């Protein structure tokens, strides 16, 4: 871990624990990938619950539904929670240590800076009984490299060569520092080539009838109500303990807390800030606290006036009182973020380019930009918390004459809306990947405009060059590059970072076996309830 990241992390953790001794979780966000794409390392022995008197149908309350169980068609956190149970990737990031190791590839060799050889695991089957082999790996990686939402994870691949049925060689177009980490992400999960091609002939969508090699398989899906996965008895690795895991969609924040307290659900991934004290005082609930890997930010469509004017974007930043937003929206249980990614990212620097709250300066900049009387705009969002953020901005920006109309949308429709070019403003979250290259590429590169992550359609050749240089620097010092990226993001006000929340996971006292990950990439399939 780099010194800068260690210092930042120590500070953040100290601040978090000073605010509260508790637990944590996170609101639906998009993710740059390996953060949120962890699973468990392979094993051959099925763990047994300590008692026969257990319930193994587990219910998790979720703020939003799975958008798609097609791994190459989604980069949102809600979908990743399902994907890491339904599929496997070539490699895996250990849920506890964060270390990358073998998964569908039982071993691998880094031949040189652009060449990787993978020995595939034999005897693995897809949920429909088809055999897994090198054809599926090549097909999956080739497909991912051209799919809009996940191409940033695989577009650096030059060629996937099938050496034989269980050996492949992957070459990249250039050295790419986080390539192995990318191969551990849910976005590069391996799908069944034969089934995909059959679905195409039948006019069926892989997202409707997903077939993976994962520890669980899809049982039932009622859109915007429940997503049910069941144990896959033929799983090649450590088999699930849970018979079923149900993601129950409960959009309203306090309703999730009530559902946990009443026993209707076994766990909630995120305790709403307003409910934290109540949950901590409830002796029927246990909690886990982590520093959140997610950052909440305000984005703007830079293809439209007035947001194509950097002075307007900077003026709005000066007119935003972040601490007031933190105090009101999340009950003070979070920290202000003034940089391109969350505190868990390498080279995090929260002081590199700050916009202190200064309404008079903001007014002067608005006048310079040609908007002395402000303007009208729409801000889109998808949750109660983000609605409160928008209401705070509505009040604060009124000092500049800005009139905000607020539009609340369902998660899937919201993602589709803000991935196009019709929106004005939006409030979203981003979960930091372990390597900043993936985050920078997804959020700020010209070629990532739209659903990939750059939903403001920002384009700057200087930024593109910095991002490419950072990703391709394997042996050199990357820190100066990522400091320059952070500074340019804030100078150009590509988006306005707001805060990272205290992250609290809460569950019933008798729920056991959940594998909690600090980045929010929890594994639910090994859970059971003592009765």
C-alpha cells in the first residue's frame, strides 16, 4: 500500500470511529469493477452449519433490483451482487484479504508485460450441464471488449488465443497495470458460448435466462420485487450453505430497517443514516462497520448548456456547502470528499484542489460565464437519500438564481436516462476499484462516454493521455500521474464529489456465515440462520 493511501485511510478510519462505533453498507452505485466483484477462493469441502436446527433460505433487503444478470451488460452494484454468485471469472479477489488468485483459471503465468497464459480448470460445468472450456473464455472476453458498459475492462486485449481445450494465451495491446485485477471482476465473468449462440437463434436474452458456473443459479426473478438464487449442487468449488438467497427490493430507506427489526429480512446492506442510532441500540441486531469505498457525487451533462461552461460548473462547486449536506442528508455520518475518488483508492488526496464554500465568488463566476440571473435545470436521482441531496442543492443554488426541478426515477430507468445525452444533472455513487486506472478510465476518458461511466460526456485530450499513461505504467512511479488526474478532474470540475458515508451492515443476531467485504462485495451464499 502506498504511503499516501495509508495516511489517508488512517485519517478516514479515525474520523469514522470517532463519529460512531458501529457497522455499515452502501446505496446503489455504479462500480469500476474489481471493487464489488470479489468472491471466495475455491475450495473442495462444503462447510457444515454448527447445528441441524437452522434455516437456509436467506433474505437480503436491497434498495434496488438487479438491473441485469448478464455480466457483460451491467456495471452497477446491484447487478454485481447477483453476478458474483451466478458466475466465475478467470481469477478471483479474496473476499477477506483482497489478494488475487486462481478461479476458473487454476494457474496463470505472466510471460511478459503484454502476454498472459492461463491453465483452465477441468471438470467445471455450467448450470445447464454444459462443459466449461477455452472456447467459453475466448468468447466471453471478446464479447466483453466490445460491450458498452464493460468494455473499459477488456478493450486493452489484443487477442485471445486458444492453445488447446484448457489453455489460453491472452495478449494486450500495451502494458496494462490492472489487467489481472480486471480479470477478477464480475464484468469479465465467463458465460456459456454454446448457450449464448442458441439464445440468439431463439431470440432470447442472456440476461433473462443467465447460465453461469457460479455457486448459485437463478431460480426466480420478479422485476422490482425479488431476485431469487438457489444453491448449485454441482458447483466445482466450495458449495453454498444457503438453499436460497433472495434479494428483496425495498426502495424506501426506513422500510428496510423495519423489515430487519420485524424479522421479515435477515440483513440489510446499508443502514440509513437516520436509523443508525436505533439499529445500534437494538440487541436483536448485530452490525459491522467499514470505511465506504463509495463516493456520492453530482454529475452534469457537458454536451449541453450551461454545463459545457467550466465557469458555471466551478461556480456551482463554490456555491455548495458540502458539510451542511453531510449534516442534513446523512446525519453527519460521513466525510467530505474533494477529489476524484473515494478514500480507499490508491493516491487519494483530499486537499489537492478544494472549492471552499463562497457564494459571492460563485455569483461573480456565474456573471462571468454569462448567467448572472441563473438558469433552470432538472436533476435526476433514484433514492430518498439522493432526493435529500437534491433538495439541499435546490436551496443552496437558489442564491445564484438556479432553479432545480427534481425527478425521482426507478434504478434501471435512471441508469438508462443518465447514460444518454438528454439529462441535465444527476446524483450518483461510484465504488472505487482497487486500482485507480479502472476508475479513471471509466469516469473520465473520452472513449468511456455514456453507460461505461463517463455520463457527463467529458472529453479532454490531456486527461486521455494521463489516463492512458497511468494504466500503461507498470514498472514506473504512478503516483504523480494519478495526482495530476485528480487535480485536472477538480480544475475542470468534471463532476462534483460530495461525501463518503459511514458504511454499516446490519443483520439478525442469529444470522451466520455472511462473508463481509469492506468494499461491499459480500458473499451471502454461505449464510444460515440458527433457530
